[in-house]
C-alpha cells in the first residue's frame, strides 16, 4: 500500500522495505519543516517513520506518516497513515503477506479508512542487482467520508501489484511499483497507483531522495478529482 501524497489512497510498501542481509532492527526517521512569508504565510510539516524487524523467515514492518500544510491560517493538507505488515517466507520465491492499515486524508475527504488484507508475494528473479516482485492480496475496506451525503462503505477488493528494484551503483537505488485495486463485486470501481522512487547516498547514511507518485480513482468521493500526482524531493537519514 509507502511520498505520502498518493499513498493516502494506496500506501506503496515496496520502497519502504529496508534491504538488508542482517537480522534484527532497522529503519529511519525523517522530518521536514517549511515556513514561507511573502504576500502569504505558509507553514508545512511532514514526518516519516519506518521500523523493520527481520529474521530468517519473518519480517515485521511498521510505517507512520503525517503531512500538514497551512496557508494564511487555512488548512490545505492534513493527512496521516499507519501501516503494519507481516511477511512469512514459505519458500525462497513465495511469501505470505498480512497487513492492517488506518488512514485519514482531508484533501480526499476521507475521515477514516481501515484496511485488513492477506495474500501472496512472488519474487520473480534471483539477482541482487535487480529484483522483480508480483503480489496479489484480498483485503477488506471500511471507509467513512467527511461528506454527510456519502454513505459508509464496506467493500472487498483485490490488491495486486508489480514492483521492480534496481541498484545500478552502490549508492543508487531505484524502486517503482504499480498497484491495481478493483472491487470484487464491481470491477469498474478500481484504483490505480504508480510510484517511482530514487535515492542517492551522498555521504554514509545520508541520501538525497526524489519520488513521483500518480493515482487514479474511478469513483472518488464527490468533489474529489479522479487523478492526483506529486513530485517530492528531500534528504533522508537512515540506520541499520
């Protein structure tokens, strides 16, 4: 399901996994502040927390995201998401995935969205220089809009994704993932999300990052556009 803009609908977990051969804890914390004063006064704050625990056959991943933006005391963006995922390796190429997720997103008129899902993840390559993954999960979705005219929704969806990870140089990582999430009882009601992530390590544990996210929702909340996209960049400190 981790840029957080398009993840308010579908969190891209692929570029949030820590690639490490060692067992134990790893992760990172990232905070951005921005204050602009000209003809307008603009304040923004974002927070990213990633914590992962890995063993030979199991992996736990926790994600916490927060985005807030205000212009002239008017809130433009207010969103947060929490995601917990568990992986169990059946075979070197086959993994069982189970996850739980909660979200709030003012710009998409989502007062609360809760997800529970489980399925299989397949590793399509054995190379460590590039990796290809295919996943298919069944998930239950509970959604409450902040629009009084919108009903509370309880839907079953498929969540399928294709992901690739490239490591052209020792200090460069490229991860791209595309998700497709149709309702099982109405395939014309679907979401598509694509995200491409670039990280270049400048010095040890400090990287420049850039992310482009695109999302399409066939039936969003009334008044919300079908398409949303964003390009973000910043610095990330990591530990392992």
